[in-house]
C-alpha cells in the first residue's frame, strides 16, 4: 500500500510539472514575441506545440512570426491549423482574409467575410476595411 502511494505521488508530481512547463513555454514565447525576439519566440512556440499539439494560440503566434519573415506558406499553414483547432478565432480569420486578398482569391474572401461577421467580437471594425479593399480591387478589375 505504501509503495502504491509513493508511485501515485511521483506520477502526480511529474504530471503537474509537465503541465506547468508547457504553459510556461507559451507565456515566455509570447513575452519574447512582444519584445520582437521572433527567433527565440518561434523556438519556444514550436516546443510548446510538441507538448501541447492542440494549442491554437501557439499556431497563431507562429503565423504572426512567419508573417514578419514574409514566409507565406508557413503563415498560411499555421493560420489554417489555428482555425482547425479554434474555428471562431477572429485574429486567425482576419489574417486568412488578408492573405486571400493578397492572393486575389476574392471568392474565398467573400466566404470568409461572412463567417467573420458571425464570429467577430473585438475586430468587428475590420469588416468595413475588408469590404472597402474588396470593392477597390473589384473596381480596378472592371476598368
């Protein structure tokens, strides 16, 4: 009985340390991101994903880092992963709309804009900006 209790305590301690470590990776990575230390942040975000592959925030911040590096392929992969894990993530949705506008995928932009209207809570002011950019591009195409 005593050995069983010891094993249980050891498992409990290691489990809680690992959970703390993964949360700590994201928090530290976000702090580094906010300071503009993107390479160090990217490393910690990738490390966090190893321990917690369903952490949508890590993928979102990786997408933001790839955006600063102008790596469109990795940016889009991480945005799509974020939206797969968290379909109502308005930051990721807006980033995807912006990316699709740059790629001239207007059909997808219109579709995503409709979804964005439904999920927006803090970025709702961006809807008008999207409409305006889309209208400007469509006007250029007509002339």
